[in-house]
C-alpha cells in the first residue's frame, strides 16, 4: 500500500490470516505501519497491490456499508458524544436492552466506574467525553463497539490508557465471545504475551508471525524490543 501521490510503499510483503475465535496482535516500533494496516480492513483506504479477503471474498466486492457492518472499530482515542453513558452505548445498537448494555459494559470492564456514579448509565457525558478519564473513555468505546455484535473487532491501541490487569481482563473477556475475530494493535509486551498470534511489523513489512515464546526465541529484532521494554519498565519502577 502507498498513499495517493506517493512513490514509495508504506506497507509491502504483508501476509497473515486472522481467524474467528482468535486474537491477532500487531506490534512494532512507532511509525512501522500498524495503524495504516488496520485502516485498510474497513477500507478507509484501499490496497494498491494484492488483496484483503473476508471469508475468501475480496473486501472491495462488498459495499462499504455491508463490509463495515462486519466490523467493530475502536480507535486509539475513543470518541464519545454528548448525552449519557447509555446513549453512547446505544449508538452501536439503538434498540439494545438495558441488560445487553450492561453485558457489553461488563466485558469492557466499565461497570465498576459506571455503577459508582450517582446516575449510573444515565450519567451525563460531555461532548468528546471530556468529563471522563482516558481509560473510562476507552472502555465505553469498546463496549459500544461490542453492541454491534460484529464478527470482527479491531482495537487500534485502544486499551493503552487502562492498567495492565484491567487490560488483561478485557482481552480474556473478548475470548468468551464465540467466533469473534479480534485484531489488536499494541505497544506493551504485556498486552501481547498471551495472544493467539503476534504479527511483528517493522518498516512496513511483516518480520515474523507466531506466539510470543516462539518470536522471542527465533526473531532477533523482536527479542531486542522485548528486552528493551522490560529494562525501561524496571528503570521506571526504581
């Protein structure tokens, strides 16, 4: 893939398969092309070579509306609308029951802070979500995407503002959604260690695909990134 008017590809030699019931995580240095890659899936851009298929069909053969009905997309900076927590969650499914809203909020680990508010799900949300924290905004955004019951969920670094324990619980909960294909962009090694599949991207291409233990053993660049991040974490704790 290259952007319109650009001569050089920002992505090349990309091959992977994301399967139902699995979480596929993308990790790599800043600017390596991870977000560009996931933006191709809902066709915010179209590939300039090769193809992306959904159940074996080139995604360009779907209408945009039909393709995007298959996808719940949570950007890094979750966008909330003025209204209430409930109205924001119902943006994903207008006719959802209170029980369905609570179920999605539980999966996204949002119920604790929602229940602590005086008005619960009817608590006011300011335009842009300026009256909730970054982590709360991300959890509401994940719950809203789940309300669509789309078979594919894309999380573009959208658990970065929650603590590691909450993040792990959210990802474990998503695995309980039968048949859900989860595609996750991450920066923290702790996020991807338990993933079904890690796609390690560097300089716009796939360097390695596999589980954490395998990549750590066989991919020098991945091992360097892991070791450096753990050193930084240890230094930060001192």
